[in-house]
C-alpha cells in the first residue's frame, strides 16, 4: 500500500480462511482499509469490526457445507450494521487454486448453483 501513495481508497477480500485473514487485516489497519469483501467467510472473534468505518459485503451460498449460512450469519455482530449480505440461493462457494509452471499461484472463486 505504501508503494502506491496515489491510491486513496483500499479494499481487501478473501474466501474462507482468507476472508477471516482479510477481516483481521482490516481490523489491524483501520486507517488504511475502506472496504472488505467476504466470500463464504466470517471474521474471527478477535476481529470486531462492528464499529469500524469500513464498507463490508458478505456473499455466501445457501447450501454451502463448509461455511454454512448459520456460521456466516453468526459473524454478523462482528461486522458493521450496514453490511451488505448476499445469499446465493442453491449455491455454494468453492475455491480452486491453479498453479502455473513458474510456481506462481492465483485463486479463482467460483459459485456453484444447484
């Protein structure tokens, strides 16, 4: 972030455990993070963002068996009251990691709808 001083607003996001890590980063860096996107994820208990000035979106699938809707929604008290909740009916969110020959990796987040 320090390498790009011309960028004035930053957001972070993550899927599953990556979402918990993104929430922790937003919690630890409140002056830097303006947005948080969670995919099938929720913040850990120590990342209470309820009073933070951060825009949050949480996207989850209604039939996800890993991050169940109950688990995702149980994290609501740790997020701002104006969090945008998006439930994909009949959906589950999966993460596919792909590795290139040069040992670099990237993540594709796909939504599987029933």
